C-alpha cells in the first residue's frame, strides 16, 4: 500500500477532533470519517451541556484534562470561537436552596470521571458510580472565594431565583472553567476537516474488514445507508470512536476476537430555555454578564439539576441522568433512529426551570442523549494488541493499528480536543502531549 490510510468510525466530537488534528500532519485525503446516523451530532455531541474544566479530574485524567482545556482556549482564540461556537470563560457555582433535600447533588454523577467539584468545596467525596475518591482541595475553595469579588455571588446572577437562606458559593478559580455550544463546535471541526480534504461517508456503516496476503488490515467495507451500495476503503489505521455503539462495531468487524469492551451508557434528558433576565455573555468585565455553571442540590423532582448559561442567551438545564440498565422504559437508540425524550422527564425539567429561573421562560429545545461510560469512570484511549483482533494483524508503529477511543461519559466535550490531539499523535507513532498510560484497558 502506497500510504497509510486512516478510517475513523464515528463522527461525534471525538471523531471529528481526531480527524481535525490528524489532518494537520498527514494528507487529509487519506482520512475517512464514517457514520451511520441520518443526522450528524444527534446524540451526546449535539445535546451535551458544553461545560469545560481544567483541573476537576482524578490523577489518571489530570494531564489530558489540562491539555484539552488549553486546546479549547487556543482554538477559540485563533479561530473566533467566541462568535462561532459560543466559547466563553465561566464560573462554577454550588447552589443549595434553603429547602433542598439532603443527599444527592448534581455534581455527584460528574464524579464518574471523576470530578473534583465537591473537593473544591473542601470535602473529600467518594464517586457514586466508581468508588474513586476525589482529591482534597480545600485551598481551591479559599482561592475561589478570594477571587470571586466583593459583590455577592447571588447578585451576580440576577436570573437565578433565590430565597433568603439559600447558599451560593464559588467552586472554581478564574481561568479554570469555560463554556461552549458543543454542536456548533462539532460542526466547525467537521467543516474544517472537509475543507482540507478529509472524506466523509454519511450515512454509511462499516460492515467488515479485509486483510492482505500477510493477514494485515488493509481495508474496511462500508455500505451506503441510502443506496445500499458497498465500497472498500483502504485502511491501515482504524479508529473506533462510535460512542455507546463502540462494542457492537468492534464485535462486527472482529468476530474472531474474544475481547469485550466495557462500555455502557448514561442516558440524559435536557432542555434549553430563554429567560428575559439573561441576555448572554456580552463581556466578562461585568459579573452579571458572565457565563455560569450551576450545580444544585436535589430539586424535589427526583434529581439534582445542573444549569449552564451560554453566551448567546441560552440556558441549558439537565441533571436527569440514568444508566440505561436501570429500566428507564426505553432502550438505547440505534444510530439511525435516536430515541425521543420522555414527556414526563421533560416536564420535570420544565418544573425545575421554573423553580430556579422563575416564570416567563421559553423552551427552545428538548433532547435525550446517551453518554458512553465505563465502569471505572475513565475513558478508553488505546491501541489494541494484535492478539485481541481475532486473527487480524496490523502494520507496526505509525503505519497501522486498531484504536479504541470511547467512554468519556459526562466529560466528552471537555476532553474532546485533548483526546483528538493525543489520538492523532498515537496513530502517527509519536510521543503524546498528555500522559494517557492510565487510560488503557489493563490500567482500570
């Protein structure tokens, strides 16, 4: 084969970020993006909150988290991200209404990665889904309070409905949290890839792989979902980042392998509303015009809400998250037919929006998406061993390989650009910009 060819299965934000960074170093025409969804970015990459954090991660994710945060900042500064995909710095806040139910908090489920939001308030907490203990960072809280300004935090958020006795406190320091519109960022990354010459096959599904005379991976067969036409794409390097569908994709392409990828999903409902009291982040010089990430206590509706204000005037509200194994009444979707939100779940979110933001709200979007997760709470970023491919070999070094990149859970958007950068380095066989040794299958 004259050159290395890379096929990326899945065009969520992880897939397009990987293609974007790889296209900076190899001929873009040798990169193929394949996705079977009728509408791109119709799952987590299009419906997530878009919250970014720099230092909210457990040790195995610290390096990747910091790299990704800096890449988000750099990409936005160099390409007008504030206007194009709503990039804005933000302040993370813990909000506890005086009548809050004790126990669950909206940042509990974020610790599946694990988040340090509770540790930022000076308490060590055990991750509810992973058993990973968050790091103690009481000094972080003190720094946040010192830099939050003399103006009461509640007064900085006039759109947040509060009663006497409610607790509002900062849990981030300046320059460590930010906000994006994930769908707009994903669309921009894809547009850049296509303009450079990356090839998109959509809607199309990978159905099998082929080997050369040395039993090495040589091509991937895809079928066009509209015409049913099949075509073989040259492939020496295969990256599988198909979200919750990653295990099924791997089993289909490598039926002789006994490897089971430990990936499931968390289903999450969300709404986007508009309030006459929030007009967007026009300048970060005025506290009342800055973006905020609000993590709250149990709402009385059976979940702990999380709320993110965006620079364009949108307010994103979520927090109703459930593992699909827990009998939610619906199954994870197929890529071609995403599930529709449940009416009663959306009503709960609307009820909470009214509690937190007051009346006169306009609901502009409702959504349900599935975030791929692992039991450990850590994503998988790894080149698989040839022994795990069921009789398929790959070329050595940067010429070949089968890679699994999945399981970012609630941190998919925040970790996306760092992941794309290190994946592009892995497949080229060069030293990665972040330490990802703890993100292999054996390390968990």
